[in-house]
C-alpha cells in the first residue's frame, strides 16, 4: 500500500534537516508506527522554508516543497496581504502525486492549502481534522473585545503586520479556503463530538471516521503523576500567543485567587515568555505584571522540561475559548493529573465532568477560581479524578489500536475506489 501524507511539519525528517520543532509530535509518533508495518510505503510532503531536494530517510520518501526565496520587502508585502501559503504550490503537490503514485492521500489538517489537491487527482483523499479555523474565527475576540485589542496592540507589530488584527485577517482568509476544502472532502478523520457535528455541516457529503488518531508522546504515557500535598499550590497551563487560547482567564483568575483565597500558589504557563506580545497586551489591559499575580512564564519548553513542570504541579488547567482536543490536555490526562478545563470545543469528549476532570464555563474566572479552590480543599476528589483520567486516557490513546484503525480505514477506502486492484495492494 502506497500512502502519501501532506503535513504541516517535516515529521521524522526534522533530524535529517536539522530543523527541531516544538509541534506536531503526534505526526512523528504515528509516522514511526506506520513505517514499521510490512507492505506499507510512505511518502511525506511538507512546505519547507529552505531549499531541499527530495530524499529518502527513515524508510520514508520525503518531498520538501521549498518556498521561493523572498527579500524582506516581499515578506512584508505577504504579511500585509495575509498570504502565507501560495496556491501556486499546487502544481508542486501534483507533480509529487504523479511521481509517487500513491493508493491513498492523507491530508493532515484543513488550515493550509494541501486540501485543494483533492480537485486535481483521481486518488482518494482523507483529511484529518485538527482545528477548524472557521469556528476558531468566531471565538477570536471572545476573551478580549476587538476594540481593546486594537487599542493595546503593540505599534511595532501593527506596522510589521504581525499584530493580532493581522493574524485575525489571515485566519479569515484561511477559513474561507477551509470551507472550500471541506465542502469537497469525501473522507474525514475526526476525534471529538465537536468536529463530528461541525463537519456534518461543512462536509455533509463526506464519510466521517470518528476515532482518535493521535498518539501521545511516550514520556507522558510512561510517567504517572503522583499524589501531592504541598504548602504552595502549583498550577500548570500550556498556551501560546493566540487570543482564543484564553490567557486573560489566567490573569483574571490569578487575581481572584490572590484576593479571595488564603493559600499560596504559583501558576506556571509554558509556551509563553514575558516578552511575548500577548503578555504585553494583558499587562496593558490589566495594569499588572505576571509576577504580581504569581505567574511564571518559562517560555517554550521541550518535552522533558514540560514533564518536569507537570510532575511538580497539583492541577493542570486549560483555559482556551475554543479547541478540538489539545495534545497538552491529552498528555495531562494520560499522566493522571487532576484537570480543570473550559467546556469549549472538543474538551467535553475527553472529560466527563466530576468523573475524570472538572469542566467549567468558558470565560468565567470566578468559576475557575472556585474549581481550583475545590480541588485544593478536597484532595480525595482530586485524586479520584486523576486516577480515572489515566485509566480512560490509556484506553483512548492505545497506539496499537490507533494504528490498526487507521490502516483499516485506508484499506477500506482503497477497496471502494479501486476494487479490482485491492488484492494486489494487499499483497
């Protein structure tokens, strides 16, 4: 069986290209499993910001699509227009399809333009839903109103078209393209009720395969959070600079904990440092600095550093206004941590309230502060939630089952589209 992936990262080629990444871990883990299956021939295509020829590595043919070299002025113009993926690259994608001649194409995500290849080939394509920008767009300003974002956005970021409003315009363009991609999809991988319901509207013609296709990193799978009872409550969150990640909830909730609760706490937010534009915005908005409300911002961390923070924490907290099913939440659950998450997007598929975590109203810092206080005061509840979380997550993220299910879907789609060649493909 010949499989062609279109991905947003180089996957297992990162080492070969000397291009380490903080994202896309599930792609690499799934990649490792797929290439060990007899009879599978895998190729991976990805857009790359340097010049690189196709190469063979890790039992995989890699096709880096190098972007045309641009000077600073050209990059500035592209940022101004909000154009980050060139649809002219479709000819490159098509050339790769014609060269590799796959039996099936797997497109990871609807955020970029890979999905447009569906219209140019007669080969079956299946799309994995990661996030859905069309819905993210509706939640972009739900935490901080647009007028306040515009008022406090850094002038230099606005001049360079790197500010929040420009990011919103870029997502808006991508969301329009995403609707086109989903409207033409024939097969879709999803993993939550949220993406199932949305694709039933945006891709009603597509066959939906509901299964968790994400493999959790081994370092989190193999380490179990231990019961903690310490003088200072330690909270942990991962985030980034997108407004819909809800970092203002951390600021607001921390302020409430300081004002109304008599216990000491520290809240570590990984993925963000003090120089980040979202921190500049929040400092201006709330007239405070992170250290004044017990926030610690270590910046982006590799997995071993993340593991250390999580093992030292008492509660994992997700504050996003919209998500599908974030990897960080899956990792906290599989480690058996007490978890509090906003009931937004697909988190309700992962968390059964009061069984394996606490779900709270999105955007409500008072209820989040109350949930934190509850788990601090009720250690038995925290430990029970944590134990159930690990049991459920280990079942959900069983890598053997995930890989078996994906391969079975591939074979099923190929058998429908190429019934006469299916036996040959099997051999």
